[in-house]
């Protein structure tokens, strides 16, 4: 059963709190690896839905609401269809990885938002899914860049010191999240 794709009040309040936190950062933190006046773009391909998206998600130091809504929908739970509110800091991390690698290639997305029921099912199958996964909060994404060695993607992400970075060479993805800085 698919849930309503509109964010709940709880999701919106959490999203607002994250944006207020971002607004409190110094200018370099808000712009996340780019000049505040620069447009920030992303190109993504979802490995499960085969959907593609390319858009400007921030300009003149501000996130673009329409772009964030499109990205929320794109990164929905591909098992349930539930749409979460994705932390825009993740987009800045992805943009920063591209800048560090000197590429504009599209990220291949393995997993974005995950509803609690999907997370529980994946945990039951094994494979290291965290009980309190940041995917359920819209604060984590699993990606790779076609044609770029996975270790280079990991190294670029770690160099940003902007959140968690997990390296999964056996599954061919790097996990990025907007939690505390840590690696595994």
C-alpha cells in the first residue's frame, strides 16, 4: 500500500529544523563547497526505478523549493513509494564530491529515503542495515559514479568532512549521510 506522497507535519518540522541549522552555519557551510552565488546542479540516475533527473537545486546561496520537492520524489522509498523529506545538505555533499573529483557525471543512486517498514524488512534479510538508519530520516544516500573508482568516490567524500561516509566495495556503493563525521 502506498502512502500519501505529501510530507507529514513531523517531516516538515524536522526539515525546517535542519534548514535552520544550515542557515546558522558560516557562509562556507551554507554554500557547501561552492560559492554562495553559484548555481549548484545535480544529475542522478536511480538504479531501481531507472528514472533520471538533472536540475539546479540551489542558486544565489538558497535552496530552490521546487527542485527540493522533485528530488524528494525522485529519492522516494522504491519499495513502498513513500516520499520523505531529504536533507538538502546531502545534495551539497554530492555536489562537493563531484567538485573534488572534477566531474559532472550523474550519480547512480542505490538508496535514498527508506520508510521504517522497508528498513525493517531489509534488516531482517541481513546486510548491515542499521535499526535507526539515517535513510529513514532523509539524511542518507547510497551512491556510486559510473566510470569513477569507488575508492575515489569514498576518498572525495571523506575529504569533505561533512558527515558519515561508509564504503561498501562488495555492494559497489558509498554511503553518505548528514550525521556526525565518521567513516567505516
